[in-house]
């Protein structure tokens, strides 16, 4: 049985970006994570060890996103997606959206975002 774990609006502070000010001052980012899993065992057993612990997903995504500096949010999103797939064997695919609400652009915007999707091989 196909299932999805969604984590929306994970707000993290990091120093990503091309501009010197972004590296020096940092800014808020918002991540949306969608993890496709096989939910069969979780639905039958109603046990945490039969699924993916979203608290652990948040901790792993946080560490991956803030563990190094990225110039591009595309690269940051890909790193988070790859890290989640490597860490959680139950995850079949992952979609990571990184939103940058304070992008240094000459326009009034809600945010800019990059979305990356990864699937497990096999």
C-alpha cells in the first residue's frame, strides 16, 4: 500500500546563497518534504518501527540542509533529498521543495523555490 509522509513548512535558518550578505547574515528558508513509502506494515501494525519516524526525518533534513553552505537552493534541495534516501531504507522516493522568502531580487515576491525529486534505484 503506497503512502506518503508530508512535512510542510519546516523553517530553518542557514547561510546559503550567492551574495556575500547571504553568507554573512544568513536567512530563513522553508522546506517541504514528501516521502513516498510502502505503508502496508505501518497500517497493519500501527507501530512506529514499521514506518518512517517524521521526527527523525526532520532531524536528518535539518542536519543535511545546514551542514554545509550552498550557493544554489537547487543544490541544497538535492543534498537533502539524497541524504534522506540514503538514511531511510523505507523511503521509495522523496520530493524536496526549498523556499527562499527573502531572495535578493528587485521584486515583491512571496518566495522563490527549487524542487528536486529523487527515487530509489531498483
